[in-house]
C-alpha cells in the first residue's frame, strides 16, 4: 500500500473534525494523551532519521539535529495529543526510556476549513504556537513537568461555511539532542498502523529558529504511522472557553478567522527530471499560493529571509514561478539551467533543496529537502 503525506492530512482532518465542537460547559480538569502504561519500545533517536513504512524508504536520515514528534489515534480523543478543549495545559507527563536528555513540550496548530464537501475538508499543517519549558526526564520513569500553555480548540464550521477557518492546537514533544531515544511506543513493532498517525519534524522548530506563533507552516514535516508519543497532559478548561465560530483565536489573524497567509507543502520529495526539467508537486492550502521555487544546493538561511539572496553562495539549478489555487495540487515545471543539467547528467539521484518564496500574501519562505531523480 502506498500513501502520500496528503492522505495522512486527510485522515487527521477527519479525526480533528470529529473532535472539534463545543467543549463541555464550565471549568474542568481533563487528562489527554498517551497511556503511559505502555513502554518506550521504539529504539529511535533523532539521528537515525524517519522511515516511511508505506513508501519503504527513508524520508529523513541519517540526521544530526533535533526532532519533534506528535501523534493522533484515529477516531478516539483518549490517547491523541490533540487538545480536547480550549484552556491551559498545566502539566505534562513523559515516560522516557533508558536513554534520556533535554526535551521540550511545544504547541502546534492546525487550521481547518470546509470545502463544501464534508468528506474532503482542508487542513493547513502545521504552525508552532508556543514553546514550553525545557526539561530532562528521568530514565526508565515517568516525569511530571509543570507548564502554563494556553491551547485553543475552535468549533467546527458547518459544511456550508467555506470561509471560516477554525484553529485546533496539539501538543508535540521535541528531543533536543540527536542521540537521545525519543519516547515512542511502536504499536505494531514499527510496522504501518493506520489507526495511529505519527507526525515528525526534522529539524524541530526552536525559539532560536522559528518565532512563536510562527508566521507560516514549519518545515521538515514527515507523515508516518504506528508510533505513539509517550506523553500525556492535564488541561484546565477554566476561563478557556472556545472562540465563537468565525472569530480568530490567538495567533490567527485575518477576517473570518483566517490565518491571512498562504500555506503549502511538497507531498512527494522525489522529484522526476525529464527533458531538462524537474516537475515539482506543490499542494496549496487555505489561501491561494503565488511565488517562486528555486532548486538549489543549500537551504534558505532562515525563515525571516524573503529574497533570492537568502541562500547566499548557493548554486541554483533552476527556478520557476507558480500560482496555485487553494485546495489544489499543481505540478510546477522547473527548467534546469546548465548547472542543473550537469547535476542531472552525473547522478541518477541527487539531493537538493526546493526553496520557495511567496511573492504575494506574506507567507513565510520554505525550504524542503528533495531528491532529483533522472
């Protein structure tokens, strides 16, 4: 079975839709997240990268950096790290394995919009909303960390409302050292398990690299399955009533609850090269996407850089402009220059960076690691 990242987004979109809506009235303390009776049986660290079980290939790896993970159990909010209501996360608990090191709890945000077809709503993934405290959990034990992290869960817009964008927050866990075991429970020994959706970001966003709230989607997204992040949380709903439908939540700007910026992703990191051109699939989410994509040998220097000189000294293999309607995926043809043709002629598969700058809408630039395949 083969599955793209967009399929995973569609599944999580449906899962979030089931969980959205008006939370229980009145103040309450809720527990959500993984069952910590499960042991961290997945010997994965950030340095080993991520294997996509459906594609049978590494999406990222080996890797010398940090990484961030989150998980959702389809059709159930009991073990999902998606917040069940608006409020404040007052504590998190992490069950670590024998290898431990500095970690951090983060809040990531998904944006949901109806399309007129309830079976295929749109989901913009993912924005870092807040950074929690850095801590080092005890080895082979459950560690409790006090937190003060506001989370937002806005009501699901009715199917006929295709303009309101609802925000839903989810917890994620960052491992800040490459060689430390990420606290994960492999539900089927690491084999594909569609009932548990796992999401990882390589590298993880940090306060030094990505502001919170982030102006655009964070990069490094990998869509996986079968791993639960061994973390749960206490949520106080006192004073955390959800925003009315159509009203923007914290970190969401623009009319009708919209983010005010475009968001996109590259659903397949293997880019075919034929006839002197690379064909790059680009999926546009929430708002129309207009910009320029450049295939280069280096990533953009930082999320705040918006010009072609962002990757100073980089070799450019080809560039192309694009205009993609929200909710659609287009294949953008990038004509290779002489450097790109030489690269493609020497290697059947060659790593490169797809660097994307928005020329309208104020979206943050993106850098995505890709493989050019002749």
